[in-house]
């Protein structure tokens, strides 16, 4: 239950377990998940010019959606999307890490990723 919206150009660093199951919306802002920060049960929606940074540790989320211009900073880490939904991510995945999909859903990567 509940959700989180970060908007307006700032950076929010999340630490510890964040058990909410609502949508995490990043709008013209950055969310950094530190080594202990988790949002395992949340579906993440990233707008253009926004960033999800998981470079501190491997992380799990619900579904991933995002617009062209969005970024997920992986570093050398792995992001796991655990969802039964069908979603699309049009932004960038940066770093040498990886993306894993579990839960039986489908994730379309429509952005240009190096």
C-alpha cells in the first residue's frame, strides 16, 4: 500500500527496507538506493530526465516502466524486475551490470542501450 513520488530536480536516497507496494514515480528527479535500500514490492515508473541509481548493490523491484531519456544506473550491479505484468522501458540502462526478469511478465526494452 502507499507509494512514493519524487519530483522536481532533487535526489532522494533510500536506506533500509521500504515495504510499500504502491508505485514509485520518479519525475525530473533521482532516487538512489544505497547498499541497504530496498523497494522490492514497488512498481517503478521513470520519466524522461529522471534516474534510478542502484550502483551500491543488486536490487529487486516490481515492474519497470520508463520514457525515453530515463536512466537506470546499474554500475556493475543487477536489477531484477519481478512482475507478471507486461511493461515497456524506453530509457537507458547504463553500466556493466544486468537486468533480470522474473515473475512471468514481459518487459520490452525499446530504448537504445550501449
